[in-house]
């Protein structure tokens, strides 16, 4: 399974599926990360947390744990 956490910086990927449940999944969806949306990986913090991405025209920082729940293709 390829997740947002494994994607190299500078890549654009499409969200395939969201894992997790309840409040965590809801929060990710509220940020605009839904099935089919394209996500561009802008940069990675020095220790790998957080991941900075661009989604639907705005910038977002995601924790590694949250990025791990987003399956991409």
C-alpha cells in the first residue's frame, strides 16, 4: 500500500482511499483531502514530521500519523 508518507517531495499523487475512522478521518476530510483529489508534496520537515502539501490550491501541514492513513496512487 502506497501512502502519502512514502511519496517523494515534488510529486503529485491522487488520493485513492482514506483509512482510519471517526474523528481522525473526519478531520482529514474537512481539510479537503478526499478520494480522487490531487495532492502535491511540497516539502518534508528535517525530521520527517510534518509533511507539507498543497491540496485544492492551499497549503497544509500533516503529521506523519495522518499522512500514513492516506492511500495514494
